[in-house]
């Protein structure tokens, strides 16, 4: 289980902090002196999952590297809302790149550090799903096959959101975007298309691959810390709900990330050198409808002319994930306390 | 201009961009009333003492507890814990074992010799408390802590009232009771036993008291007319239970019938089993769901082999046999006779048909109203006679130890105010937390730690305590199951989940504040607060 056992206390290890734990056992985010890598005043929408995910991940990486870290950023929402000239929200050494070449730029930074003998300074690169799964995929695949010493973080909000919510190859089936409208017999994004980026990363057999969501902070921090303890190419894929593109309430961001995992639609796992080494079990299993209904991008599946057949197909995808990754323990029905006692 | 190529402006932080202006709603921290505190008849701050117990700070927890209730070790054994019935955790797995933790704290206090403290200066006022039962002891304690000189007149030879003479030893060991009473007396409360008050006004005037709190209880067993043979052996339950405190236990026989359906009936039947009765049969005229006895008592009685005859009344009492009549419930739920008779072998019959108060002490006192056998009091617990207050079983209300302790506290506050010529104004109550205000995802799943019970064979033959206590680790675990409904317990969730870093952590015990310069009003903190201690409100205009 990718979570350290903590002393049982009301909330186990689900919440951000825990007054009964020693300072060093608490999450990075519980620390009033955390880096706040992404500072206040950024222009992300209300309830932005990506802003949250980026701060979670980079703050954890800053702690893991003792502040010796350079971040490379692909173009995308994250860059647009954090660095409108001449302001910046970044409180870490940070480098802009193009939409598609963040992995290559990160490779270059790592090579430069190596050339200067600065093996103590670590490199992370970050991008949205567009910059990772579509436009940056070639560079990223190269970075993986060369096993360059970079942690690549993908904040997956399942589309091109700041340009007006267009489909990416990470957009899930049936979701409505500006380019996959909810019309015709198969409304929204088509089934049978798109890429499963985490599994593509696993297929490169790099030292470390993990998925995470903004709903489980402890798990995400653990994975970043784990990744920073390894040299070579590493990849973490973080699901970050987007209130704008998903058509969800701004206060539902974390709830939706949690439901993505609890329904089985987004499997949370770790892999090393091409083999899956652990999965986060589902704790309170939910039908996919619970996840779909609060999002207007799936609104055409419900309402006046509902499409239960499509909901069933999405449920079948979740069920397949549950089978494939073993997300539910038969003996514990997934309700065990991951915090330990 | 000394700037790099194509750069015309200095680098600035995004802090210049006050995103708080986007907001149309804003979050606000608040405290809400947890259901346990709301349900406690003794008005305990349950969540407050659990908070300290969670840290293992048991003495601090105990000190918060005794602010309201000086008898935690007793309470942890005899209270029917309405707090646990109300507990929101019921809807997650099982209620927090509040009663068990309370008992653990009470026992710790006795084992470690923690003492009550007195801080108020002497008020120069003298208050008379009549009756040393739970209401009287509670009132004496709370009055003493407010600086008044308190004297208790107790008609019997030992203090404790129904806690000693009504509740069997297997539920409340007498050394525990005595220890908690002694601790109250050690505060400087004077106890005079063998003092029966026959006219409270005269006693107050004669002995120079400024106010009085009456808590004589309800110690007379109600009788019912039953045609009985000459040699029929009929007891009343109160006398039976009181007799258990004497040197010679009462002789009941092998087959005992108990008539009634309240807690006292259960106590009597279980006592009969322990005195050697092979058959202890409770005869009750309605059905189990209509029994006034608390479920736990009925359960434990059944486990000990007590039998139940539902829908039956007693028509006739013979030497060694009763004639019962079967009843059926009419459409209003009232039992109606069917005319169908049956016989039940019984060497003795115990009547547990309720209790009455001996109210001679208020006869003739002006303006005290007695209605339906109980003294009428206002919300301040004062009778119609100025300066005379009353509580416990002699006033209307549920007749439990916990209610009595609550009456004592309530009366003490008002006596205190009355003596100062003031009026006690209760603190405003917060809004009650309901389950849907919580985000229970964040609470770890954990079943209640069940108090180990003595095995059945042993408990039906002895008067050893039936339910034993929690040890340190299990008590700590149990305390930590508290959800802290409605009150911030500093889990850091709001601080962590804000995408705009707009929550400021103020340090241990000081909670958090919002930075409205940057809060965009997304509401994630409200949605992800486990305990429902934040609300969204429209932005003030």
C-alpha cells in the first residue's frame, strides 16, 4: 500500500494534517512553511484542480530534493494562468518551454546539470494532458527511452481547456467538448479512441510510473517523494478535475477526483520497470453515474432523452479496470483502513 | 534601462493580482452543536472532553468532564447514553463508545486520585440540599464550586440514593460510588445523614439557610390491588433492591415472577436470578417494543436467562401460583383483556409498577404545586416558593441518574443566580450538526470497541460487575473515533485543499483564517471539511 501507516486518529491518513503526528510524519501540505510553489494570485479558475495538483506535486518534490530543483513547464493552462507577463506565481526555479517540447527541454536541463557536475540539482517537467499525450508525446517517448534523469508530471484534465475545451487524446468517451459535440447517435467523444498514457509510460519500462489524483494528497506526495528517490526517467500522471471543461461545480473538484478513482474509471497504481507493483484499492465503490451526473460534459447522457446504454458502456470500462487492476479486494470489499491503526 | 533583450518590465509576483475580487460567495468558519452534547441530559461537553482524551491527556479530559458532571465513573456505568443514540457515527459504522470512555476517565481519576478543585471565593450564603442522591450530590457540587456553603440532609444512613439503594451492585460497585461521593464531600460539602426533613420552610428558617434544593427522589414502590391468598409472598421491587444492601439478602424462592416492564423490573428479575431463582419471569401487559425498560437492560436480562411473558396481567396471586390473563393490543396500542386465563408457578411475586415520592416535606409550604405526584418546577428548577428549588425523580421528567445530575447542575446555576439577585441566562446554543453536513470520506473505518462482558455463567451467580471497562489503548482508540461534528479539530484539510493558498494556518489550537485578498470563493474547503465547520455565505455588498 503506497501510504505509510499512521497512528489511528479519527481520520486515519485521509486528511491533510493530523495533530497527533510528529511534524516530520505530517504531509507537506500540512506544513505552514511549505514552498507554495504556485503562489496566490494565479489566474486559474475557481476550484482549479490543476493549480492544486501542481502545488501538491512541486511542494512535495521541493521537500524531497531539499529545495534543489528546476521545473520545466510546457505551454498550457498551467503556464497561461501562472505567468502572465510580467507576473509569475512560481516560487521555484522555473523554465518556460513550447507546447510540445517540455520533455526535450527537461532533458537538456538535466544534461547541462550533469555537464556542470551538479548531480544534486534535480529536474522535473510538467504539462497538461495536451502537452503530454498529444503534442509532447514524441519528445516524451524519447526522454523515456533514453532514460533521462527527469520526473515528468502530467496534470490530466482530459482536454484543451484554456483554448476553449477541445478534445485531446486523453478525453474520455462520451464526454462533450467543443470539438466532440453532443449530437448524433453517438454523442460526445467517440469510444475506442484515445491513449492510455500511464500504460504507455509503463510500456517504456522506465524505472517508475504512477498515477494519482488530487483527492488523495498523501498518496500523491508519497509517489512524488518515491519518484525523487530514483534516478532515470519517471512519470506521474495526476488526474485534475477542471470545473470549466467538465462543467462541474467549483467545490466538486476533489469529490470528482475521488469518484473517478472510487468508480474504477481512473485506476491508481504504481509500476516499476514495466511491471505494476501496487494498486490503490477502491474504498467505497460507486457506480459511474455518481461520477458522471455532476458534470455537464456528460449531461446528454441524462436529462430529457437519457442514454443509459452509453452509461452502461462507461460502467463496463470501469468494471474492466477493476478486473484488470484488481481494484477491489474480494475479502475486504475495499473498506479497509489504509491508514493502519 | 539595464534589462535583458526584449524585457521592459521588472519581474513581479502574482501576489499583485488580488483574485479575491472574483468572489461572489465567501467561506466562514463556525462552531456547531454536536448531537452528543445536545442529547446529554447532564449537559456534558462530550466532544470537548473526547478531544483531550484523543491526545491521551486523560486528566485534562476528566477536568472538562467534571465541569458538568462530578460522577463520571458512576455515569460510565449506569447512564443509558442518549449521546450514543444521537451520535452521527452511527451512520458510518457504529456510535462512538462515549459511555465506555467516560467510565475509563472516571476510573482513572479514582485510581490516580485526581481531586476536584475549588476556586470561587466564599459567597457567605448557605444552601440546604435535601437528599444525597444523584440530583442532590450534583447540586451540592455545583453550588460549592460557586462558593456557597452547602449542607445535605439525607434521611437514610448512607448517601447515594437510588444509586446505592436502587441500582444493583452488578451494575454499580459500591466502592466506585463511594469514591465519587467522597470526592464531592472533600470539597467542603457537609453531609448529615439520618436527617429527615418534614417541613422544608421550617427547616430553612430554623437552620438559617438562604435557599434550598429538594431532591428526595421517588423511593416508594407503587402498589396495585391484586386478590391474593393469605400466604402469598408479594414484594415490591424497590424494597427488594434496597434489601440487597442489608446484611441478609431477601428470601425469594426458586420461582420468581416480576410484574412490570421498566428498568426496575429488569433489575429485580436479574437480582432474583443472582439470589438463586431458577425461574425469573417478567410479566408485562404490553409487548417488548412498548416496554419502558431500556433495550440494553432487556438484552442483558434475556442473556442471563430471565424469561418474559408479554401481553399478560396478573388476575390473582396464589401461594405458589399466579393466574394470568392474556391481553391483546387495541388499535391505539392499549392492552385489552381477552378473558383467556393461564397459570404460572411462582413462589414469590415482585411488583415493579413504578415509584412515588414522599412529598411530606412540601405539604403546607406556600405556593408549591404538587401535580400527579410530582412537584412542579419552572425552567429554572424553582418551585412556586421563592428560594426553594427541586429536581431529580420528585419533579416531572425521565427518572434516570443522568437526568438527575442535569437537574442538580441546572438548579445550582439558578440558585446561584437567585442568591445574587440575578437571573441565569443560558448561553446561546449553536446550530445542531446533521449528518449531511459532514464529509465522512475522511474518517477511517473502525468498529466500536466492545466492552468485554463477563461470561454469562459467572454473572448470573455473582454480583460482580457485568460490563468491564476499557483499557488505556482501547479507550484511546474509542475516543479517536469521534468525528468532532461541527467543530474544527485542526485536520489541516482547508489549509491543504485551497487551490489559491488562501487559508492561513494560525498555529496549534488557534485554527485558521481566510485570506480574502486571494480567496476566489470556490468552496472546496467547505466541501472537504470533514466535520462541517465551514459554511459558504453570499459576499457582503
